[in-house]
C-alpha cells in the first residue's frame, strides 16, 4: 500500500458506444454481483463526498457512482462509463497500477490527469475469479483528508466479499444448470421413472411416466407406490435381499391403462451404502419388444449394390427388382437352389419404405410341420407341453411394420397353407392357445425352388394361396445362364474367403477361369462359393477340384456308364439306384433339383434313397 507522485500529463482513452456495450455485456455477471456491495459502501460513505468506480480486466469503467459533486467533477475530467484506465496508466492511476501489478494500491491524484482532483486520493483493489485471474478493479476516490490506509483496507475487504459472492453465484448457477440438465434428461428418457422414499411414497415422476399411464404428476406425488404396483412389498423384499429386479412384466393398477409394461427396480444408496429410497423404471412391453427385435433380427446385410450383375440377363433382373422394391405388394422369388433368393429379398427390403423396420426370415422347409404354426404366429403360456413361461412371439409379430421372408414356401404343409392364406386375407392372426386377434402389418416376400404351378396342378399347393403370393414374380436365373457373372463372383469370393480364413489369395489363370465359366454349376452361387473356399484352403495346388469340368463331360460319362450296364440285363431297381447315385453327384446333393430332373416328388426321392441304402444321404 504505497503512495506515488507523477508529473507526466496523461489523457484517458475511451471506448466507442458499441465497444462499451460489448464490455458491459460480457461483464454483466460481475456488475450484478458488485452493485449491491458498492451500493452498501456508498451508503456507508454517504455525506463524505466519495466516488466509487468499477472496471473490468481491461480497465474499462463499467460502473461509477457516489456523491453528485464527485460524479460532476469526473465528468469534467472526461471520466465516466467507457473510460479506460489501462496498464499504461499504472504510474498515474491506482486502477492502472492494480491492473499492472495485481496488488491493492492507494494513490494521490494529480493535476496533470485531472485538475479538479488535485486534492483527492484513490484506493483500488483487484477482483479475482476462482483461478486467480483479474476480472475487475474496485476503486474508491475521496478527499485526501478523509482517506486513510484503513480506507484501502475497506476496499480490499469489499473485493474479497465480492470474490466469495462470485464463486458462490457460479456454484449456484452450475447447480441450477445441472438440475435443469438432469430434469431435461430424465423427462426425455424413453422409459418412465418413479423415485420412491423409504416410506414407499412417490416423490418424483418423469414426464414419460405420466404420458405412459396417462396421469398427472400431481396425482402421483406423495402417493403410495403400492397403489400402482400391488406387488411392491414383494419387490422391496427382493431389493433388500440384494437381488436384482429386472425386466419383469407386472400389472399396473390403473383401470384406463391396458398396456403391458416391463419394470425394473433399484435401491438408491448414499456413499456409505445406506438406502435413501428406490428407483422404479418401466417401459412399454411392445416398445421394448420392438427395440429387441431391431437389434436381434434386423440384420439385413445385402443391398442391390452388393449383387453382381455383369450379364445382360442379370442386369435385367436387377433393374426389375429395384422397380418392385418400393411397392407394398407381395413378391414371389423363384429360382434354383443357391441362386441367391434371400440376397434379393434382403435387397428389396433395404430399398423399400420398410428399410428401417425388421426383416424376419423363416425357412418353411426346415421346421417340423408340428412347430411351424407356433413359429409363425407364436403361442401363449401353457399352450402345450414344453411351452416356455410367458409364451413366445411369432415371426409375424416380430416382423411388425417390416418384411417377412418365407423361404422354401413350397415345402409348407397343406394345413398351414390354409392358415397363412387366412392371415394374408384378413391381416390378423391368433397365437396358438390364444383367443386374441392380433393385427399385422408386414410385407410378404416368399421364395421357392419349386415350380409352384406344377405343385398346384398336382394338388400339393393351394391355388388361392399361389395367387396371393404370386402378385409380383421375380425369377432368378441359374448361374449357368449368366456365365459373364462368374469372373466377378470368383474375385469377390477370393477376397472375402481369403480374409476370413487368413490365407493368401491363390492365383487363377485363364485356363482355370475358363473351366469355372464353362462348368454347369448345378448348386449355383452357393456351389461356386464353396469351391472357391476349398481352393483357398488347398492353396490352388495348380489344379481345380475335379468337379469343375464341363457339364458335357459329366453327361457323357454318365451315359457311357448306363450304356455299359445296359449290356447286362439287370433288375430295374439296380439301374434306378445307380441313376439316383449319379444324379446326386451331378446336382451336388441338391435333392429338390434332382427330384425335378427325375420328374418325381422330393418325398418319393427320399423314400427311394432310404430303400436302396444310398450312402452319404440322410
């Protein structure tokens, strides 16, 4: 706390009006906190002709008050809001000194700065933020006969009080903001929340809870939680036993609310693990189911860009598939086994308006006839022996709003064809063992490697269901009809399979590629994929697998074999057995394809294979 004398004249700079507004805006919090303290100080010094000045960290005057005579004298010296006591005035003003040296200072004014203040003395002290940075200066100017060292002490004490208030205000503001953030987060959660005290009274409810059960917050606060959840005492015992209470379907005691909910409950613990209350959360069962559905079953990997279409016929099919994708109509995809029917089904789904909804696939030929109904429609708890607790949702319910892909639709049992037809006609179904009609909104894409028209003629497939499914027909050509696609498919499988097997990509020369392109590929793309995988595992070894030879070679071998055998008169069953064995080799074990080529039903083929004890087929 020193005094200084200076003889150099100096004229204070000032800020333009717009610049002053900016300073006032950014210092608004400082002004609001300081003003009550300054007013209190002015009241204390009333009648003593004092002038109070508050500046920001740049020395810009933010506020000036005190005795009218002092304010008038300051105006005559061009000192007022917007005047600047910057660090360049450190030798001639107390405010400039404080800004330069960050210490409280007392200084007698000089005629060079302001002649009207020739007998006045200034006492100034810095105001710091919580990090110790100067954010302002508080100055008291008065007649030198009335200003003593304790006057500077009073200013210092006042700045300390201001700093404490600033920190307290900042903390309160953060708490206020944190509270609003917390309320905003809680009220915008997708699930309802109850906060329950130790007396089992509801103390807080979020907006989602009120909307979900259609009740006002005021009607819930201080209400026993058991009014809404009758089993609350049991839930509480579970929590006190330190057992988790998660995703339990419970009834909620509100007559107007018919929705089902899944509940979770947690204890609210203090730092010493003392229980302060309980948190109960709940969400719509249907919404939770849809979310789980989206995560678990919405795994469509393929889009139209993933489909190889180099040949003219493939491009034509791909263009047609794009056109029909946006339509809501049912699609029947036909083609031999292994042509990529599900790939097209996924691509159609991903290009449709239902792309953000589930894509559910079911193979109608891979499920026991006794189970296919429960798989499609689901079942209620206790519907049959072995039914899981709580029942099960079916594929139609899982695919709500999305696409249901019925693969191998030609294998569907006759009684299920009737039930499927009814669902397609009425747009609703009933679970096995249930009596509630459930509305369904799904797009059906069916697929088959059979000729359904022939199946209809043979009374194996319902004509009315065939017409229901065959609204739009998409036929996928076999690989032998689009050999131009093979090189691209080979390269694709080489890269993908090599990466998956962590093996180098084997080289395929022109001759080998020609063999791949000329082979008939009875198993289509699936067979090609398996072939490439074997090549990668065996690292090529210079030769393709034996099966990759032109179709004509296989046929000629088969014909020769039959002709040679026919020279010896043998029982017909031996010839039939040999013919089936040869056919299985040619079709790479594709039973459906072989049955069509032999012009018999697949079940008949199975019976003959079993009868003749043909090995390698189950």
